[in-house]
C-alpha cells in the first residue's frame, strides 16, 4: 500500500511552503517519524517526519518548489520490505540509559554512546551533533551543561560575527543573469516592511548612550554570571530591562491600533531580532518584564542557536508588543529600523565605538552607542518618543538602578 506524504497544517495563516531540503532520496528506507524533508514557511523552517515506515518510492516536489497545505510531496510504499543491508534508524529516545564509562582519553569526543538523556534532548532541540560538543562528565559522559556551554560559545560567535571577507566577482565579460525565487521568509519580510511603510506614519528619533558602566559591569561579573547561568552576559539583557521600564512610562509604545481604537497591552512581550539561517527572525520573550538578566540571556542564546539551526517554532515568532533590533553586531553605526506591524515601536541598537565626549567640562574618550526609536506617529508624539529614549539612556548609563529597581 502506498502512503502519500502531504503538507500539514503549520499554524494560523500559513498556507504555502517551500521545499528547503530533502533528507531522504528515492529508494531510501524510512522509519515512522523519521525526519523526511525540511519545509520553509514564511515564519520558520520545520522538519516533516515520515507518516509511515516504508520505502520512499517517489518525490513529487523538488527542492525549491512551492506547495500548499494538503499538497502531496512524496510517496512511501508501506508494503516494501527492508533490505538486509539496511540498518534500522537509531531510536530517538531521550530516556535511553547511559552507556558504561569509557576511558578518559576517548571521553572528550562527545560520542553518542556517552550522551546523557537530558543532554540528548538539548542536542536534538538545538540541532547540534554530539560530536561537536566536548564532554566533561564523569567517565566521559556528555552532560546538559556541556551542551549549554557549547551553545553559549556558539551564540557569542553569532552575536559578534567577524567582518566578512568579500571576494569580488571576477570580471570576465560574463553578462548572464541568475534568477532564483524569493524564499517564503524573505517574501513575508518584504510584505511586512512594505505594509509598515504604507499603513503607519513612521518617524525615527535618535540618542546616544555612554556604555562605560555596562562594559565595566560585564567585565567585572562575566565569569560569575557565566558560571551560574551557563551563558555570557551580553548587552541585550540590559536593553530589554531598560525598554520594559521605559514602556511602563510610555504605554503608547506598547500599544497597537485596531480600527479606530488604541489597544494598550499590560504585558511586555519583547521581540528580539536575531539572524537565522534563512534571514532575520524575531522570536518573542514572553513576559520579559518578569525575567531576570540570567533568564533573558539564556532565552536569547537559545533563540540564536535555534535560529541558525532553523529550529524556531512559528508560535515563538508571533504576538510581540515591542521589538529590539541590534544592528551593531554587524557593524552598523547608525540606521532607522522599521516597525513590525501591528506594533507601534522598535528600538534599534548600533555599534559601540570609542568617541570623545565632554564630561564635567573635560573631553574624555568613552564607549558610545547610537540608539534609534522608530515609532508610529499616529499614536506617539515626538515628546513621548524622546522621553522613552531618555529613560532607556538613563537606565543603561546607570545599570545599578535596574538591579535595585529604583
């Protein structure tokens, strides 16, 4: 009996997907629930598992093709028999018992035989092979803490990427052109940016922040923070906390327009823009106002790692009330972010640069950052926008205030 593999429902408003990558080829044996194909929607990339066990006999949609919900993607023959030379797929069992300890010389390899159940689950969620993680547990066991440490190191690299080396295209007289379809995520980004420009009265206000105290605090407490929370203390937690405080003072920036009404949100779901494998995505920190610095950094590190692995769930990208975008990690000195509708504001962060500033009548060199607030002028006036930025500036320049909540 032949079973069709169809595009499932992937969430509200998702009607079309693009075939990102086939993980199996015609003729391969697949187990029930074994990852079969990656589907990219306008919100996220997801793995579609095989609905039955059998042999993949036909692929109906090729990599790069588009398909609608309900469309058939492939055919699996349930009646086929597994060949003697085809080993069964490794069971995906997070509760598998740990193997016996191995000699210390082989322990640091992160081999799958020594992965503890909690670590195995963390590896699966992050899409990271066990062989990439250094094991530090007794007898060479790979612990959950090892995975968290690896993800934190990876996130640090992602959040502060090196300057790319661009090799110019050779000038050989070639006047050919290349055409490739826009991915669903790229199309959705384009649609929302145009929608924002066409439906809102956008205006941007700027300020600059002296980052001296935050830089000093990070340097002083970095080791203790990382030891306790398993991630580095970054800048985003300071700005997230500062933004929540400022939003409490200027609630219009945490509101949205619905018809002829303004809906004020009494909660703070902060979208954090991170670079993903297919473009920028904005996962949401739910109830960010209730989080401490450690939890904020842990969540952002997790988002960044899973965005690179294309493991962000669509539900994690929906429903933010305000957004923070950090172009500074890519070297941006100044820019005007665009509001993510139906939100009313977005805070843009930029690169930290040493600049001469006047402090108490004297010229000093300080690490300075330009910040930009783009807002919907229909419900937010310049006074409120400037007040919001001044409060963010005051909080970040005096981080002890946020710690003491004064």
